[in-house]
C-alpha cells in the first residue's frame, strides 16, 4: 500500500502557502494592495464623504475587525444603501458608476473576486494594529 505521507505533506504545504498568501480570497487570486487602495479611496471613501461626511479609514479598525466586517459581507445597517459591501465592488456596480468614476471605469473588467481580494488586503494591511496603518487620503 502506498504511504499517505507525501500527500499529507503536500496538504500541509498547501495550507502553509495559503496562509502566507494570507488574505487573498481564493487560491488563484493574488491580491493587489495598490489597486485595493485606489478603489477604496476613489469609490468607497468618495461615497462615504458625499453621503455622511465621514470616512472609513483602514486605520479606524483592527485587522480582526476588518476581517470580520468583510467576511460577514454586511454593509450599512441603516438600510440607506446596499446591505452587502461586496455589492460595491461588483462589476454591476462599477458598470453603473463608470461614467462618473474613473476608478470604476479603470477596473471595470476585473473579476469581483479579484477586487474583493485587493480591498481586503488594503483594509487589513492598513488596519490600526498593522505595520502600515492607512488613512483615507
Ligand atoms: C453609495 C455610497 C456608498 C458606497 C459606494 C460605499 N458605502 Fe459604505 N456606507 C455608506 C453609508 C451611507 C453607510 C452608513 C454609515 C454612514 O453613514 O457612514 C456605510 C457604512 C459602511 C461601513 C460601516 C461604518 C460604521 O461605522 O458602521 C463600512 C465599514 C463601509 N461602509 C465600508 C465600505 C466599503 C469598504 C466600501 C467600498 C467597497 C463602501 N463602504 C462603499 C455608503 C457607501
């Protein structure tokens, strides 16, 4: 009988690699923090400033808080806007604002998973307890 050890070692390695890649959402998606930053500031922050005069800086939350927030995929509990934060990254949303928003236009063809991974990376690596806290501007 063949040993299952190499297989298990392979699994362990895969798990390790995945945890190193960290917050990339799916294995085939490599997060691009810079792109996440551009989209976050030009789409998320812009709307927040317009609608409530407040920003949502990554450094306003801890890494754990950002992960929990984004994993839960809730957005605005007041019901004024879409209840899913992923909606605001979606291609459908980008399409709907592309004529008024340069970032939405520029990233129009990116998959939702890719942009989600990018935003996730920017938010978490810019959290207040991260090495590189990031503001909104
Ligand atoms: C259409 C405008 C709009 C867009 C686009 C938008 N938001 Fe929001 N968001 C709001 C409003 C309005 C609230 C309710 C709280 C407030 O008024 O700031 C909210 C709430 C939130 C909250 C909770 C704030 C809190 O203190 O409870 C977070 C976090 C958040 N948004 C993140 C994002 C992220 C990340 C994006 C981009 C992927 C995004 N939002 C895109 C309008 C928007």
